[in-house]
C-alpha cells in the first residue's frame, strides 16, 4: 500500500508541475474585460449582446443551481434549440466566440429547470492570440483592461487529482 501511495503522489506532483508550466504561459493570452453576477429562475433566459470585436472567451461559473450558456450570431435570442455555440455542464462553462462571428453576437444564459433558481458569475475575456497564425499577441494599442488569470479547465483537473489522492491515502 505504501508503494502505491508514493506512486500516486509522484504522478500528482508531476502533473502539478506540467500544469504550472502550461498555466504560466496562459496569463499572457487573456485580458479580463468584465464580470457580473446574477440569479436566473428555472427555465428562464438572460440575454446580452457581445459587440466587442476579437476572439472572446466567456466563462460562466454556476455558484448555485445549474446555469448554461448559448451563443448565436444568427438569432437575437438563442435557446437550447437554436444556437451556434453552447456549453451545458453542471458547473463551469466556457465558450470561445471567434472574431469571425458577426457582431453583435447574442449570448443567452439559461437557468436549467432542475433548480428553482441558479446563481452565476459570468466573466468575459479578450483572447489576444492571433489564432489563425498560432501567434501570441499583445493587447491592442490603448487597451486598458485588467489582466486576470482564469483557468477553469486546469482547476477542474487539479480538483479531480486531489480527490484521487485523498482516496488513495
């Protein structure tokens, strides 16, 4: 049992080191534009428009309940039946809206009917990489946004690894 625990710890440490290297480079890519919190009732939508050009990342974190996100460049009120992009997990949702999408782009946050209310936090980031060239760009001239790291995918992976480590011990 002791050898198994040491192996799990070694694998966990290696993954943390790899993720730290990856995450370190990510801070240069995303610039925080806006964050807001809201509550939405079961089966309801909250709509907003994305007018800013560029590659945009929308990060929706459900704080209570289950909120999902739907995006459309073709309809002004996307739904779970009519959308171009979506993320419908039970927790953290990420949608990357490419610069090629028409602006204004419609964004819908949906309160899943499984819960009477869903409380969420929605953050919007500018992705400064030139994705067509595989380049890392700098903020546009005159950009005054805040730099803020947000790595929900890695956070989730680390939480799963912590759980595995707890179980193994």
